[in-house]
C-alpha cells in the first residue's frame, strides 16, 4: 500500500507566506542564521520511522565534515530531515534539499546537539559542489542559479562578523550569539 501525505492547499499557501518572511535569502543571511557552515561529503542516508507514529518518516543523512567554514564541531554529523521513502511509504517535503551518497556540498546547519543537525532554510541550506571546485548558488530574488568558485564563497562567508544573528532566525533562548 502506498501512502502519500499532502497538506491541504490553504495550509500550503499560509506556510508559503510565512516561510518567505522567515527564510534567509542571501548566503550571508543563511550563514548568520547557522550554528555551523561546512563543506561536507554524504556518507550514508537512511529513512526511519518514529516508533510512536509509524507514518512519520525521517531521513538521517550522515555527513563527513571536510572543511569547517563557520563554527566547529565533530568531524561527522547526522542531518535530520522530515520525509523520505521507506518501503511503500513515501513523504516528500516540497522545497527541501535532496542528498546522494558520495556527493559534496556546502551546507548551512542548525545543530540541536554537537552531532545532530537540520538545514537552515531547507533546500536553500545546501549548495551543491560541482566540477570539483564550484558551488551552485541560487539567487532567491531573481530565481537564477550561478556557478561560483567554492574558495570565493568560503572567503565571503569567513569575512562575515563572528556570531549568530539574533531574532526570528535564531531565538535568544537557543543561545543566539555564538
């Protein structure tokens, strides 16, 4: 039996309106809303269910940290995302990033512990590394993609002021400034 979960259209529209005011649009804003920014390699992906709710799927992606850009932590973290595919069940969250084992990316992470993280800005929290040394940067204003040298993007992010922004993107009760 195949189960798909879709939100009703009014719920999606209200979420879209809310999300456009909450998602950091530029890569600098994404970095300032992150606990950690790193170049990673995807080691493993696994979709699991919550024992208390077998219909709730989560995908755990094991990321090997290849280079810290902002923030520090363990050399490997688990990225948790809602949804995934498990047997005949599948749930996909529109606008979230997809990962493949072996790929490299520059990721913007919000970490709830040193080794358990979530993407900042969902799909916009992942910049794929292509051609060995370029990242694909999506401009959310013009909806265009550009290939930029990875070293140039890293230098831009490292030049930002230290710490994490306070406000709706990083609540003060979560330790806002870092």
